[in-house]
C-alpha cells in the first residue's frame, strides 16, 4: 500500500509548485504550507512503516528510464536516508513559516522553493547515479534564483558564485559517472553497464574499479573527483568560499534550508557514494581527508571568530561544524560514521535555528553588525532564552543535539588509533579537532556576550516584538534540539542496520568495533 | 579536331609537338595567374584570368580531355568570365578601378602562397603514386563521356541541374530591383 | 619515342602547373580587396583542382573517367557560384556603393 | 550501371524509389515556382504547396525507413553515390520537420517584410537548401559530397541576403559567399589530391587505399583540404568568421535554419566520412591520427565559441557563438567515431541533433519576437522582462538552460549520451570529454546572462521598452512544441533515444569485400608516371 508513497513524496512538491504558479499569487503561501504539511505527513507515514533492523532500501520503485545506457529510475529509503528525509520535511514546514512575510512575488518564491524541496527529496532517495545527479542539479537551479532574486545587496554575485562552484562539483561527479560507465561496460564485465548504487558495491565491480598493480586506478581518481564534488557542497574548507557569500545574501528562510538541508546533501553523498563505492581509495587516503577536515574545523572556527557580521559568523560556524562530518567519515570507524551522521542531523536543527534567530533580529534592525548590538536579552527576555538554547546547542553543550555528534566524531577519531601502526597522527588530528570544540565555544560565547548581554539599546524600543509565528518556529527547533540531545536512539535505531551493512561494505567493521 | 572528339585518337603529329605545346600552355597559364596577383587593375585581372582559363583548356587538350577543353573554353572562358567582367563593370563607376594593396601585404600573400606550394610539392614528391587495379584504359571519346555521365554520375548530373535551377532563382532574386 | 621531343610532359609537370595556380589563387585571395578579385582567386584554385583531376586521371588512374567528370562538375559549379556571388556583390554595391570588403565592417566580432 | 546493361532500367527504377523524398522536394520546388502563374501575389498558396511537399517527402522518408515501400532494398543506390540508411533517413525526417517549422516561423515573421511576389523565391531557395542537406546526409562519394555541399550552400548564400535593402543582411551574405566559395575551392583541391592518391571518388575505396598505401603525405594534404571545407559548413574555428555576421544580418528564420540544419547536415556528412574510414582502415595509428586532428578541431571550436560568447551583448550573436560551440561538441563526437562502437556515437549524434534543433528553434524564435516587438537585441535592454511577459521570459530561460545542459532538459541528455560515447574512446576521448565538460561549465556564464537581466536586473527607467503584444497561436505552438520536446527528451528520453539508437546505423559500402580486394592487389608494381601524350 505504501510502496509508491516515496514517489508521491518526491513529486507532490512539484505539483504544489505548479499550483502556486497557476493559482492567484496571494494563495501561494497557503498552497506551499499545505504541500509541505502533506509531505510531512507522508514522511511520518514512511517513518512509521519503515522496518527497523532492515539494512537494505525499502519502498523501492524501479523503472527503466533510459534503456539505451541502462539508466534506471530507482528510488528507495534506507537507514541512511530516512532521518534526513524527516529532517527535510520538518524543516520545510518551518521554512515556509519563516518565509511567510515574503512580499516580492510570493507565488514564484514558493514555487521555486517547492521545486527545491522536490530536488532535495530526490537526492536523498535516489539509488541510481544518473537520477541522483539529475536531482542534485535540479536542486541547484531554484537556489540560484532564490538567492539571486530575494537576496541581499550582492545577491547576483552570491547566486552566480554558488551556482558555478556547485556546478564545478557536479561536473566532477559527472566525470566519475561516465568513468563508471566506461568501466562497467568494458569487455571483461559481461553483465552490462549499471549506474545502480547498490549494484556498484558488489565485489565484481569493485574489482574492476581498482585493478591490481596500477597506482592511479579508476577507484583512486574517482574517489578524489567525487570527494571534491561533495566537498564543495558540504563545504570542506578549501572549497567553502561560496558559502559565506550565499548565506549572507540569501533571505532568512533560504539560509535556513541551505544550512539545514542542502549542506547535508554533501555529507550524505559521501556516505552514500564516495565511501561505499571506492572503499580502497578511502582507506588509502584517509589521513589526507582527515587533515582537510580538521583544517576545515579550525579554519571555519577561526574565521567565525574574526567576523563582525552576525550572519557571516553563523555561516562560518557551519563550515566548522560540517568539518566534523567530514572528519567522522574520514576516520573510517563505526563510531565516527555514527557521529558524522548525528552531527548532520544536529547541525540541521541548530543551524536552521541560528539563522532564524539572526533573521528575526535582522528583519527589525536591518543590519547585522555584531558590535552595534548589545543587551538584546533585556529587551526581549523570552527571545533571549530561546536564543541561548539555540546557540548553545550549536556550540555543542551536553544535553543538546550538537554535543552528541561532536563527541562521537572525536571518539571515533581516537578509535582509529587502534587500527594504525603509529597512532601519533591520530592523536594529533584528534587533539586538533577537540581544540576546535574549544574555539567553537569561544566564538559563540563571545558573540553571545556582545549581542545579548550588557545594557539594552534605545532603538530596541521601536522594534516590533517577535510574533507568535516566530516563537512557534523557535520553540519547535529548540524542543527538537533538546529531544535529539537527550535521545539519540531516535536516529540510531533507524540507521543502525544500514550502518552495519555500510561498514561491512567498506570492509573495516571488523577492525574497529 | 572533330575526329579527335569522336574517336579519342590523336593525329600522330600532335605527339611530337606535345612538349612545346605543354610549355606554351603551361607558360601562359602560370604567367597570367601570377599577373593576376601582381596586377592592380581589375579589368586587367579579368583579362589575365581569360588567358589562364585558355591555357588550362590547352592543358586539358594535351591530356586527352578534348571534351573538357571545349567545355572549359565555352562555359568557363565564355560564360563565367563574361559574368565576372559584367560584375566588374556593374560594380565600379570607374571602369579602370585600381585596387590598392600595400606592398607588405603582397609579400605576405605571395609568401604564404609559396609556402603552400612548397608543402604540397613536398607531399607530392614524397608520395609514391601507384597504378590502378585494372590495366584497361578507357577511351576518352564522346560516347564514353555520355554514358559515364548518365551512368555512374547520373545523380550528380541531375543534382547539378537542380542546383542550376536554384542558382537561377537565387541570382535573379538578388539582382532584380524590387523593393 | 620521338626525336623532336626534348622531354615528355608527365604527371609531375601538370601537377606542378596546378600547384603554381593554387599558390597564385591563395595570393590573390589574400591580397585583393575587391570581392570580384577574390572570386577570381577562387576560380584559379578551382582550375588548379581541375588540372589535378584531369592529370591524375590521364596519367595514373586511366581505367575510369572519374577525374574528368569531376572537372566537368567543377566547371558547372564555378559558373553557378559566380552567378550567385555576383548577384550578391551587386546587391552589396547597391547598398554600400562599394564592393571593397574592408568596408564590410558594420558587423563586428 | 552502364546504358548497355540490360538491367539498367529496372535497376534505375528501383533506385529511384529510394530517393523519392529528394525527387518530391524537387517537384515541390518546381510547383512553388509555377504557382504564381495561377494566382499572382498570393503567399498562402506557395506556403501550402511547400508544406504539403515537405509532408509528402517526410512520409515517404518514413515509408522507406519503415520498409513499407521496399522491404529489403535500403542501401547504396545509383552505383554507390548515395547511401540510404537508417541514419540518413532519421536525419532527413528531422530536417523535413524542421523545414516545416521554419516555414511556419517565416510565415508568421518574415512574410510581411517580404514582398508577396518574392515569397515563391524564398520558399524555392529554402526547399533547394533542404534538398542539398538531404543529399549531404546521404552523400557517399566525393563528387556527391561536393555537389551536395554546394547545393546546400548556394541557396543559403541567397537566403542570408534575402532582405536586400538591409545593409547588415547584404554584408552578412557577402561575407558568407566569399568564405563559402574560398572554402569550397580548398575542399575541391583537397579532393583532387585524395583522388590522385587513391584513384577513386568512393569513400570506401579511399579508405581502402589508405589501408593499402598507408597515410601518404599527399593523402594528408588532401584530407586536410577536405576537412577545411567541412569546417566551413560546420563553422568550425578557423572558418567560423562568417557565422555570427551572417546570423546577425540574416532574417531570423534563415538564421535558425542555417544554425541548425546546415550544421547538422555537415555533421552527418562528417560522420559518414569518419565512419567509412573507421570501418575500413585497419592501421590503428592512422585512425588515432585522424581522430586526433578532428578532435582537436572540435575542441578548439567549442572552446573558442564559448570564449567569444562570453562577452557578447547581442542575443543573436550570443546564440551564434553558442551554436559554434555546439558544433564543436558534435565534431568531437564525430572524431571518436573512429575509435569506438560507431552505433553508440551515431545514435548520440542523432539525439544531439534532435535536441539541438528544438533548443535553437525555440531560442531564435524568442529572439525574433524580441527583435520585432522590442526593437532591440541588446541583452541588457531586457531588464525586468520577467515581470512584463513572464511566459516568454521563462521559455527563453528554459531554452538557455537546455543549451547549457541543465538536467531535466534535453540538452543534458544530449551531452550525457555524447559523453558516454566519448568516455569509451580511450585517452583521446577522455581529454575531449574534459574539454566538453569544462566548456559546459564556462558556458553557464553567458547562458545565464539573459536570465540574469530578465529576472534580476532592475529596468532602466530612461528606456521605456514597448509592451509585448500577444503572440499568434501558431507561434505559441512552435514554442510549446520546442519546450515540450525539450522536457520530453530531458525527462523521458527513453523513446527518443531508442529511436536514435535504432537509427544509429550506417551502411558502409562493401567494407569487408574491399579489404579482401586490397589484399589481392598489394603486389602491383608502381606504374611509370611519365608517359608520352599518346601511348
């Protein structure tokens, strides 16, 4: 009965987008909200029907899409995708709430947003590489227009930069896909080519990817290409420069969805494509990737510390936090993977909340200069309280959702010492990553002090108090941050079986746990 | 001449003067061709082109292609060239219009032409040209020409007819004066 | 064969003439400013190709008439092309009062 | 097929059946010319006649293709001058549909600018060019290649200058005819060298002679000359100067026709030459050498087209340069034909041509609407157009994104199929693939420029653009067809790509037999090349 529900989940937002465009503009908000609530309900049904303890994809639909080169329309839901789908659905409702006051052509805004939603669902559920690529790119285009039309003063620059960077990444992915085609349709592989992610993990194809004897075999360069493709999306430090611009210029709801879900596409894709498909290369280059990740953590944190633009600070904190995701994946331990995944969920909640908190103030103050704020708590005590919850969750305070991910990543990193001969490198990496936590606490507390503490300012009296709609969003996110800080089992019960399977594919499960 | 066209057999005497004829025709052709390059007067250029075309016709005649030589004279020298001369006369108010080209341009052009010629010559000299598969030689008489034209070359022949129709339409359209 | 002949004109002699014509044609195309002049250069190259075809047909590939036939079509084409080209030149001249191709620079890069 | 052969008449009739589409086109041309004698100054009648003729030719092509007319006699007709195979039939079908759409476009746009008495001339030239392009797709020997190219080009010269009083149009057509005649002369010179070395005009024999003699220097000269001629038709880089000028000056419907039909016909012709070489030539080195040369041509073309397009401000010129770069991609596809399973690449090329046709038709149609109604082609004047005419703006964005290769639209699938073919071709293919993808990345910049101005930029208050009047239904139909085709080929390419795949077959004349023949004759002694005049 629920078999085809996943397809409806992907395409319902598309239908909603068309409805937004065709029906009168003032109905667009209601249509979008209705659509996102419907998808949320669908997601809840999927989550309830999901068989826990089953590692493979469920609710699978397989159709021949382009038979000429054996491309399939194959979607399915497994432990890796389900929590992210739930996160997407839940955030999508809140984001529409946050964008309720958009005045400039709300119908086109909502239509593009719903199209983006389709793209995001598609990315998280597609099990065929070409299909994945198509959704990956389709999610780019609405984002370009959403930033470029509804953004801040330098919106065009930010939009084109975002587009070009991510597109460069997608092209790396495309090269890999064509390479996979080349390998799997070669003469010594009789089964014919395939783009099916599950089929590509089988030993027969793995042997083709990394033949003996050749140093730069296909798996190794494909690993780096896909890594760059997704590192741009995450973003990992050297490829991150699009992110601060995009975040600063994007309107609040778009920043929320960008930080909350779009960045997760990178981490998800690393876990879904790069690591299971090229595990040999992953274990060969793990030190290198770990170094990049730790550099990202520290660089992001230091940059955040140096910012005077509030939103830019939050944006750099995303770079730093997503560094933990990369690190957790890079160290190739079960705990690290769990931590990285949990960090994605946690960051999805906290970053959305942080951007929303910034947006609430920006809407009233029309500037984001940290040094020109102060004493906000006294002006709006209730808002101040929820802000504290949000920022401290982002900081990784124990009991809140940011903590679990970071700690597990660090534990996973130190666990990696067990499988290497000389653990010095692991200890250095681990210590530096742990130092990142200190830096995070530093910049968040310092920012918090400069904005919320101290004497209140006279101009706050002219500000409209945060409305009930805004409190509702804050409360929902804050409560989620609390719940996920206390009960990680909510996520791990879904992911456990799939991660067991993933570790056995990567071939290091026995080594570490 | 007529016997030649009809039978493809040449009078014996022609054989003996062939080298001289070759020298004369080749000389006319190449000399006039290069005079076109040098000449600054468009009418003179057209005149030299006439000599070139005539010389080429002579060379065709030497190479057992009498029909082609005749066609070259009738269609090319008699038709196309007249067209060009008309073009010259219609498009220049001054019938002895001079073309101004800089000296260095002429040097560069001649240099490039010489370079091209040299490359082609080198390629030609370094290429062993082999004999065809069969050793039977075709008669170049008018009968063979006709049956070849309507045999293996039927489609190009018909297409050329259509092409000429289209060209007629196009040229008539371009040249007629209607608003 | 004969006592009169100083040499026997052969393939290389004819192709030599053709190459000289080609070079002249290229030089004409590159130097002349007048569209009709350029067309003359084109005619020279076409004639060079024609000589090649007939020479190769006569001296090397004499089992068929392909080369001669090709030359026949070249002559037809040259006439056709010249007709259309001159009509276009005339039209250009009516609009610009010149057929100097350097004047054709309203459209740029 | 000599006249003395008693079988010549039945043979001729049988062959004639297979070239019926071309014959129908010629008959239609004549009809279009005759029609004014019955009703002078009428436009509808010639349009109707030519549409009917194209439709008949289309049906006949399909009939031949499906084997309804003559089940087992597709192949080489008229002593191998023409090859009627699925590849050429598919291309012809697309070409006829395209010509019909062009005539519709012309009837809506250009007709008022054309004198009613000139309408038959226009249609006749258009049909003549279509006829030439049909032959280009089938041409199987040098003389056919030469004469088909000319019969496609010469009407195009006249078409480009069809607006006689327009200075830009005349200038464009002058440049076109000069470049065209020079490059065709070079092509013919190259062919004469090829003939000199191989002794045949037949493509398969020429390839066979490469087998026999190796790649002689003269053959190299000949091939370079011939490809230079092709490069002109393809507007490949050293020969591309005519393209933007002609495209800007010519009437938009002619621009559309030239940018799509003449280029894709040239691609088909190049593909056939390459396919003949690839099937028959054995020497690996020679094949790689040719592929390298053609691939470099394609790579340079694509890159140059994109680089120059980056700073174009005129929509039509931008599209012209974009079409140069697309030609480059297709040339790259032709280059690797020598190295991989040709069916894969041929079907990819057919699919690409199909998609390219609709992308360009759509984009140029909108450019024509803007040119007519707004009176400007300057992209920066389109600021804020999304508000004023949202549907047209969105459609233009769709076409631009498809030209760029956005997934979900046909352009992406075309590039994907091409990429799939390229990646199978070893190192050369991989390098070309890299060029293709890098170019795709760069091209985003200029394809987004119209989108940027229409969507983001604030309109200049000084300049008041006229309001766009409602378009005619037929025009909406063209745009809708283009858009639907792009979505269809982009989202559900299975059917189209299957058709392309089924048609990606080309008959290479008696390849195996040829190779056998060559091996028998390898021992022939070189003939003395100096003879007396009379032997």
